[in-house]
C-alpha cells in the first residue's frame, strides 16, 4: 500500500486524487502546490492580464502604458507622474513642455498647415516640407546645444506626432538632420564648420547620415553591404579619402523614413 510520493518537498497522496485526469480540478492542483508556488502563479496571471489589458488600452487610445498604481486614487487625488504637482512632472518640466508644444504647433500649422502628411509620398515632397520648416525657423540649432533648447526639440516632435496631423516620416528625417548631421558638426567640428552649418541651415540645406540601405529597411546598421576603403593621398598630397564601393543595387543608400 502506497503512503504517498514526495517530489521536491511536495507530498502527493494518490488515494486523494481521482483516477481520471478529467476529474482533476484547479483547486486540487493548487492544494497540492506549496504556498510560494501558488503566489508565483497568481502573480504571473496578474502580470499577464495586466500586460494584455494595458497594452490594448494604450493602442486604442494612442496613449502610454500606465502602471496599476498610477490608476490608484489616494486621499481624493490620483497618483500619476503626469500630475502637475508631482515631483516627476516638475523635474521633467512637463508644464513648460506643453506650453512650448502649443507655441510650436501654431508655428508648424502656419508653415505647413494642419493636414496630415502623405506618409507614402515621394522623398522629394518631404524634403521640401523640411526645407520650409528650416527656413521658417521652426526649430533652431540651439535645440540640440543647450538644456533650454532641448525642451523645444522634444516639443517639436510631439507636434509632428499629433494624430490629427501625423508626420511620422518627416519627424524621423528631421531627427536625423538635427541629431546626426547638425549634432555631429556642432560636437566635433571646427568653429569655421559650425559657422558654415548655421548659415546653410537657415538657407534650408538638408543633412543626412549615410547608413540606411535599400536592402536593409529598418535594420539600418545591422545590414550594411557598402564598403568604405581609405585611400592615401599621393606624394604631392593630392587625392586621398574614403572610396565607397556599392556591390549591389540593394546597397544603394537611401534617406531614412521609418
């Protein structure tokens, strides 16, 4: 006669279990588990349900995912990092950010209108729209050189992310222009190069970053076929520089838009 089988500290009594597996209930399974395993299962079920519900809510309302405690009301007020009186909102300067967003939205609508962009439109159309923003002074180079300017940088992208006037591709290309092109020159360039940059920036000249290839898509940097070979100058000091070799059509450089 069996007195039970012990498995990692869990004692199971065969006589207490039904013969048919179809007759096993959840309560029987839980009763056979140690207390810590029951808590772990409950926590896993909660986090899974929360992830599904919160993600679905965020997608339906184009909102960020809120943690459960941000929905809790305490003493008649809701605890949330976006409350104007919260410490997080104060440190992030959220009130200033929303004010700058309102100013930049008016300027953006004045320059380009308030209708959504054609995301599948030709790159030349996006280039012209970006030139209009540069010439119109929508976002100065100070937005990437000092803390006060950074507020405008984030606010300007919030304007382009409005659902009633969405400009996804334009926003990506604007980021590349300011961060990768202008930011590199401002951080590493000489004073002469910085002066040149400010002049051509106001004239609407666009900058890019030669990384994205047509065969890579969103995997820019992971898939790169182009080969750059350094060539030394001759004895007279002439020539020299990088020689770029594009081995296939898919290695053709393209203006990032995703």
